[in-house]
């Protein structure tokens, strides 16, 4: 495959959008996370959200056992066990408190 020389669309690399995003990476990630969570909460009712969280926890624990990734931190399994425990504890909570904790778990 022949490499071609292409004219830059933007002359100054420091003005490239990807460079600007990388400079504000933390803020960008926070905005994307917050918007994603809000969209999920708008689209899913509490029952479906709960089922999705349970399914995700189950699948992640299974993946860690059967096909761990090199990028997994050493405490990955503990993280999912703790998250599962928090989700189970929601059954004992009142509705408002449970909604807040579901949102907290979703942010993880």
C-alpha cells in the first residue's frame, strides 16, 4: 500500500480538535459520562435498569473467570463482587434511596 502525502486540513496541529480534547480529557470524559447516564436513565425504567445491571455484573464476573483481560486490574473480581453486593442490598432500601444507589452503581 502506497503512503500518500496529504495536505493538512488545519495548519496548526495545536488547534486540531483531537489535541483540544486531549488537553481537556478529564472534563470531556465527565461530560460524556454524565450525558450517557442521563440518557440511560431517561430510556430505561427502574426494573429494566436493574435487570441490565444484574446482567452486566453476571457477564463481567463470568468473563473474568473464563477470559480475563491483561488490562484487568488485580481487584477487578472484588469490584464486581462488591457491586453485586450493593445491588442486592438495594432490595432492603426504600424506593428513593434505592433509586439513588442504582444511579451510583451505574456511574461506576
